[in-house]
C-alpha cells in the first residue's frame, strides 16, 4: 500500500511551503495530501498519519481528525536560507516581527535570539496590535501582507520549516530505510554549519571592544581591570572589588592611584608595551597580573589571577585526570531493551549519531544517558578519536574550568612547561560528553556558549584562541526550561546544546524490559559458573516497583540480593528493606490478583508494545521465555478470571479483548499508550 500523510496547515502559504519541503524530502516514497484551514478541510480523516503545521490549528481541526489517526504536531524552525538578509540589518535597529499569531511571533523571536541573531531589537506584532510608528524595518515568516504599510524595509524570512525531529518521527512512522535518515541528517547538519559560518562572519563586523571585554569579564574567574586612554578606570569587576575593598562605583572613572597602593603594580599597569605579565603580592596572596594593550581602542586590560587557588586546582585536576579513560566503552549492543520505546530511542540515537551537531540527552537518573553518549560516539564518524566524559556536578567551578579549558605556561608558579591542555583540546577530533550540564555555573555557561558558537577555546591565563574540532554531547535530568525561567540556565546555551534531542525513557515506562535486564544483570553478577536466579513470583513485584533510580537501582537491588542470598535462589527474604515494605502494601491492594494473573497482564502489555499481534499462543510463548511457563488452558482460565474481575473485556467475534482502565491503573500505565489491545 502506498504511504500517505495528510498535512494540515493554517494558511495557504504555509501549506504550500511545507508541502514542498516534505515533497522534496520524501519524493516518491510518501504521498502528501495537504489542506489549509483558511481554505477547506476534508469532512473526516481516519486511520492515517496527520501532521499539523502547529499546535495552534488543533482546535480548528478537532472535528475532522478521528481518534484512529496518528497525529504529529510539527516543530518548526526558521528557514536558514533567508538569514543573510536579517544579518545585514544594522546593529541596534528596532525590528518588528510580524506574524498572524502573537505566540508564534514570540516563539520565532526566541529561536532567532537563541541562534545568536540578537544584534537587532525585536518587537512582536500581529494584526490588531497598535502600530509602532517609530519602527521602520519588519521581518515576517511569509506574512508580508500583514506588515504595516508605513514600513519601508520588509524582510521575508519565508515560512518556518518543519524541523529534523518531526521529519524523523515521520521516517519512523513509515519505517523508511536508514539511508533516508542518514541523508536527512547530513542535509540538516550542512544547514547548521552554513548558519554558523554566517553568524561568525556577522560577529566579526560587530563592535570590538565591548564584545572583547564582555568575553573577558564573563569568562574568567580573575580580577579584571580596564583603563582608557586618559588613564581612567572603565572596568573593575567583582573580584577586584573583593581584592581591593573598593566598590565598582567608586573605582570606575578614577585613576589607578585611587584604586591601588602598590607603586610597582601601578607602574606595571601603565607601561606601554603590548603585553606583559608579572607576579605581585596583594593582600598577602600571590597574584599573577597579565596586562595587554588593545591598540585600536587605546585601552589597557589586566587580569589578576590568584596563584594559590590555581595550584590547589591543578593538584586536584591531575589526580582526577589520572583516573579517567579517554575512550568510549559501550556500543548500542550494550544498551539492553527490546521494548518498543527502547527500540525507538536506540534508533533515533543511531540516526543522530551520524550528524555532527550537539545532542541534549535527557532522562532521569540511572536511565542510561551516559551509555547512550558512549554508543553515539562509537556509531559516529569520530569513532577512532577520543571520547571524554566529564561529570559537571562532581567538580568545583574552578576545577571544571581548568579541566575543560586547560591553562597556559606561566599561569602560576610551578605550572607545567608548555602549559596544559584542557579536555576540549585533548579530545580534538573526537567527542566530549558533559554529564549533569544543568549543574554548571552561569559563568561557565557563558564560556561553553562561546565554545559552541566559535569552536575555539582560550586556556586559563592564555591570550590566544585555539580552534577545536569537538562534538559536544550533554546530558541532564533537570528541567532546563524551568531553570531558564528562573534565570539559572542561559536560554541561548540551551538552544545551542539542544540542536538535537534524545529522551531516554525511565524504567517504569518500559517494564517489559525488566525480565531481560534481570537475567542479564544476574549473569554479570555471577562469580561462578552457576548464575543466580530470581524466584518467578517476584517478577510482577519488580514490574510494579517505581524504580526512581531506574536501571542503576535495579542493578543495585539485584547486587544486594545476590550478596545476602549466599548462593540460593533469590526470594522475597533477600529483598532490601524498602522493597519488603512495598511488598506488604502491594499485597493489601492486590490481593485479588495472583502472580500468574499479573504475569499474563504484563505479557499482554508487552505483546501489544511489540506490535506483533496478540494471541493466546503468543502469551504462552511469552510466559515460557520470561520464566513462568503457562499452558494454553491455564492462560484461558486466567483470562476468564481477569475478565470476571474487570481487568479485561472479552468481546465475542471479531471484537477481540481489551485491557480495561482498571488494568491500566493497576499496572500504572498511561491509557493513551495502550489503547485497543486485542487478544
Ligand atoms: N539499557 C541498559 N542496558 C544495560 N545497562 C544499562 C542500561 N541503561 C543503564 N544501564 C546501566 O545502568 C547504570 C546507570 O547508567 P548510566 O550511568 O548510563 O545512567 P545515567 O542516566 O547517565 O545516570 P546519571 O543521570 O545518574 O548520570 C550503568 O551501570 C549502566 O551500565
């Protein structure tokens, strides 16, 4: 049967552009039918893949799209092709962002800013808003007709296109060949690279001194001072405030004599050579002061680095580095799981591995995020280059900074000759994995953002930028969007690292994988030839447990049980205490279901997820494979009992049998995941 998808868009223009985009991607493979709500809609759509151009049309099409349809709401991204025009608008210009919906205008402005296109000031506008007469430039994603008539310069950014994630979802839905995903990923990466080039050209044109100072001030945990051509202090940061006991308000505008007592230091700071560094004792601590003169701006900039702190940092860093391996150890084969959601996650990860863009791996603790990072590196073109994993929450800010960026020779007394490379340099050509990215300080977020924008780093105490070629993978279990809202995470960094996104599911959403994981881990845990076994009646309990610590917790529980069992099969006696309590509570609620009944419910759920069709015979086979073989007669009896208890409804004839809401509640499964289970 020919594959077909229906695209539902709001306007004719969007419909036309997105249809062209999808057509150019899928060619002959998928037939595309499209409708715009402003034109006419079909009477009813059923049993089909339907792609919405945006969540905004949901309401308008709800009577047309029947429940049997698979709906994908498209994520949209700006059309990179048109960005040049926007970049050529002069810095600081007020620009009206015109769109038919205010939410979309806000969304798009956010995307533009996150991509670093923030040299202009955006004002969102949609029909009905008061017309801002002072603004003379407008940009719009294809809505030229809505631009107020007094505006001279109208830039059409074109309709926003469907993003790569949505395309992958469509590829997945139709189970299209891997070659298509690879080709798509390549094309997408090329677009990102082109954009980055355009951005870096544009930033070269931007004002030099402020940018430069901002970089230095933001990026280094040192005292920062700037003095202008007439000898007045213009920058005096917080570290210097602490060092001198003077406030920034007091120091700025004064001469060096007003801020420092040390005559040698003042003489050093006012020397005319381009660049110099020297040691000074300030408030009983040794400081290395690094001074450089920016000729074009007739300004002296100096950094003050505390040597004691840096040395401690170095010691800790060295011992830490020694412990570290620089190779990836796991491939996708090491990631166990045959549930549908896990298979999908692995498939997407494999596709993303083929690209070059950063990936944000999101998931609860212990779900296997690090494992995925290793596997992505192994499946990428960087396989023969280093893989370095850094846990950002395990290191102090200073240590992490030196770990990532390295330091320069002479940065402090006893510093290694030639300086020391940070992991960004050491993993050149390879992949760097930053775990717990939600825990890095705002200061390091700024530094990391620049690395991602410019693909170059500057060592601590260094003054030259070193180009790097590293793919960055990051992981977190934190809600970064919430962190952005409260100002704890930079939105621009978020959009940089989340160019591609992978969600690793928690264990409780793939309980079908538990039997397989149990047997694999028990095998790993066996010290002799005989592999420990878990009594089968415990399986349902394991499948009902919430596993807040996910796979790591499962591994730990089994390790505990093996340790306390002393070689006999693992029973409830060997469970850790919190499990014992849970079991008692569980018993009270679940009196009515025997473990065999729970087992059959689990089998129905898994067979459904596998999508291979469900029959009594299949259930029998499943129970055999999963440790508690039941006969067909037993399955029939159990199913009758389950029906009597209201866990399944057996319909006569072609209606099949369905799991009820009671069963879904019982298994703590979301209903939308398991609709229409037929037995
Ligand atoms: N699918 C899997 N198959 C086999 N082992 C797994 C799987 N997922 C995780 N593990 C194992 O579980 C443990 C935790 O995995 P990992 O460290 O990758 O999780 P994480 O999500 O990065 O955790 P954290 O958020 O705490 O850093 C590791 O021992 C890992 O080998």
